[in-house]
C-alpha cells in the first residue's frame, strides 16, 4: 500500500539499507534486553488523533511538535517539551525526579512512587519498548524490511492484533536500530486507514557520553519547589483511591481510574463533555470521548475507562 511504502522509505530517503536477516522473535528479544549507550536526540511527534490542544501539552493535539531527549545509558534521563508559553523539563538521576514548568516557575520533585509524571510518549525508545512488552503475546509479529531513521539503519518490526483481539488499531510499526536495538520510531495505524494516527520518532540521534549535569536539576532562582501531591486538584482522592486498575490484556486492555466526579473535567481546565457525546448504560451515564486510535468514557460519578478499543469493550469493563 502507498501509505505503508512511505513509512518504510521516508520522502527524500535513498534505497532501504541492506542488513543481515533477523527473525521477529530475535528482534523482539533484542529490543527487550537491549542495553543502549547514552544518547541525545530530537524527537518529532506527528499527531492525527483528533484531539484539540490540551492545556500546556501541545504534543497531545493534532499537528507536528518536537521534543529533546537525553539518556545517560543507565537510569538518568531528560526530556524537554516546548509549550505555547515556555517549556516543560523532566529530569531523573535514577533516584530523584524533577518536573519544571518554566511558565509557572514551579518545580515538582519526588522519589520512588512520588515521582512526577514523565511523558514517555515523547520518547520513542521508551514508548515503543513498552508497546512491544505489552502487545507481543497477543500479536502477529513480523519484520517488514528495513528503513533509515535519523540517519541510522533500522529494521521495521510490525505488530498486528491477533484475530480475537477487539481493538481500533490495525498495527503498530516500530523501527529498531540495527546496532543498538533501541526503537527509533513508532507508528500507530488505525483500522481502515493507511495514514498514521500517531508517529513518534527521532529526527536526530547521536550515541555517546552525555554531560552528567543534564541528569540533575537545580531549581532556578525565583522558582517554587512543591511536593508531587501538592499539585493534586482539590476534590481528587488521595493516591491509593486513584490507582488505576487494568481489565483485559494486550490490544483490548482497558484502564479504569477515577477523576473528580463533576463530569466537567474539574482540575483539567476544560469541560470534558465538550470533547465527546453523552452515553449511558447499566454502568451509569457519562461522556464518550473518541479519537482515531482510542476511546474513553468519563462517567458522571467520577470513573474513567480508556483503551484502544470500541465503546462496547469500555462499557463491559465499567459494568464489572
């Protein structure tokens, strides 16, 4: 198909690199056991999910955005995300985690379970490795040729849902670095479309030692340091009450969680009902929010069900 051909050989690229043969099983195993060197890279996010820009997270809305990613090859990492009014920076030295919002000049600092949320979706290596780990057992896995990504030769790994999986997705394509075996690009395609709904990939990538100062953080003068729970919206239950639960596995996984029971997205800066349509059933009533690759139901009593699945799978999970 034309769409898939464009994914395998990006515009302006030459012939696909010639690489030694590898089986799908070998390629998957090598990704899951990879120990890549330290690196620095620029990531491009091409998003056609159908979501409007969310507050302070332009990467979630339709369009193209960029991020910078660093790894020390161990547990240290850094991600910098441009926003409309500044930048969000996420830093880890492996023990302590920092999240800095340049607009509000606030630093959230935590360790262990109290770590600030890190946007792994902006890191194709982390996002794709987790996708492989989650989907491999319920997928048909193939190697579909080779590609060049960020100037590096890569194998094209393709995961397609098994026939009994109930999902909105047709396949996930992952370009795997031939040398380091780290994912360089992840492309998500929805059923019925040859155009990517989401593509996250490196446009620049260099392996090698990184400045240790990148993996620690000193709050800038005038900034405010807060504990992770200090930013919890009023009315949101404590962490034990909001811990998500998982129903199902593989492609038809549904994640259940809770939010403030207003139906209006209190604490999110938007009315969630404006993003979707009213729905109801034996589980209650709420709002269905759909994108090209996922659905979510936010109930009026504060529950959330989300997954890359049809509405019926969400309602079955809520009714349990």
